[in-house]
C-alpha cells in the first residue's frame, strides 16, 4: 500500500486537504493525524472493518480498547449514554483537551472498539486539524497512537512514517504535537471517579472540579485490570532501559558505575538526563529538560533517537512528582518495562 503524506497547516487547515483525508475515512481507510497529545491513527469508529485495519497496522492486541474522538456534543450523544452530572462538569471544563472520559456506551459502538466492554472511552482533542477532520468525516474516529504497538508514541509525522509507512492510507503532517504524551484517562462510571492513566491533564486539576479521584492500583498481579490497555508493555525503545532511583548525587554516581560496566561489556550506552550538566564519558547523553512541559514534549522523541543511534542500554535519571510529572513518570516506567 502506498501511504500518502498530506502536509496541512495546523493553524489554518486547508479545506481541500481536510476533505481529501475525510474521504479516505468515509471509504473505510486509515489516516494518521496530529492531536495536541500525540499523533493518532484515525478510522471510522462505527465501521468494524476500518477499525480492524488500525489494529492490524499497529500490531495492537485486539482486547485493548480504543479511544473514540469526537468534535461536537452531538458526537458524544451518538455513542455514549447521558453522562452523570459530574462527568458533564468535567466535559465542560476540559474539552477540547487532553482528557479521556470512560462513559456507558450506546449500542451503535462496535465491540471491537471497546474490547467487548459496556463502556466507551471518549475525548474531544484540542487541535484544529483533528477537529476539522472529524467534522468533515461526519463520524467519530478511533485514534490510538499512530505507532507500532509497544513503541514510543509519535509526536511528529516522520515518527509515524518510520513505523507505519506502507501500512496506512494517509499521514497528515501537521507539525510537532503540543503536549507530547497521551491524554489522562478517567473512569466516570465509578464513584468516586478512577484515574486509569495519568497523562496530559494533571489529575489535581480534575480533582479541583469533581473532588477526590481514586488511583487505580498499579499492581496488576493482585487487582484485576480495569483498563485493559494497561497490562501491555508500552512506549518501549529497542534498547534495554533502567531507571536509577534515589537522590541526585547517589543516582549520578550509580549511573556512572552502570555505564562503565556497560561500556566494558562492549555495549553502546545512552544516558537519559534531567540535569543539564550531567554527562558520562563515552556514552550518548540526551538531555530531556527539567520542566515537565519540556520533558513531555521531548521524551518519546529521545527514546526514538536512542533507537536510531543503535544504543543497547539506556540508563535514566529518575523523574516524577505531581501534575504533569505523574504522567511522564508513568511513561518512563513503562518504557523501562516496569509497567
Ligand atoms: P491508547 O489508544 O493506546 O492511547 O490507549 C487507550 C487507553 O484507554 C488504553 O489504556 C485502554 O485500555 C483505555 N481504554 C479505552 N477504552 C476503555 C474502556 N472502555 N474502559 C477502560 N479503559 C479503556
Ligand atoms: Mg498508544
């Protein structure tokens, strides 16, 4: 299959190009497009055959449900039963934006979208290209990240092309995504609401509006997985990755020790740093920034760049905290296989 690249102006999307991409969706094809979080691989959320193509192109396990992207409130009405009042308040406050809400689904949503669950994950993205594409297609779109399943998510059209060229119909190139990590996923069918995945919208912001949000236990051996996608290895570079935890000085000397051992064993070693001046002799050091907004924007990019450099072992400084940092720490941990 030939993949067509359509360059579209993110500030003022050309209607003729949006129309061309929307026609592909209407015919049951696949279109990668930018959102404010990461690039998504879009298909008609009401067309099971089109959705099958998304699973196939990504190599995604079929029991991992997809987020449905809408552009209007009538789109929401079409797929979800009437949300509870607290969910409506969240919607009003944060859509369009990096917040995915789990609601009771309507029959029209095919089982392949929800992994057979009676709930559906819904989001209204804050990106002009995404919103105009959904509107023009006239249907809600499934849009999981436009990468091979398990790999770091794409924040630029060229990341999408590296993973999916030849496997999908169209890639819209609308520049770099603003946030860089995926949406926050919150289940509003439970009381209190449950955080299923930290992401672009800090959970503290959500709590200001709806009160306490329970955190899903991260230990999947003891608790059943409420969000099926969480059990899979994710965001992972080819290299083995380790995060060295602890306080700054101890961490840096431990990283140096591990790096020297790796180098002695003939490995190509990468260092993922959150301190600008931190360098290790003989290693490829990449600085992700220290402010969470910067780190979120660079993280997946850097993991992909380590792969390109042929690094065998990535040693990372620790990163975490509240707000956006929680989502970043989650991606980092999963990239290191500590899901
Ligand atoms: P992705 O499309 O890779 O960004 O992942 C979407 C995330 O949303 C996965 O972790 C899914 O497990 C989760 N998700 C999607 N639909 C549902 C649902 N109905 N209930 C719970 N989690 C869901
Ligand atoms: Mg993904």
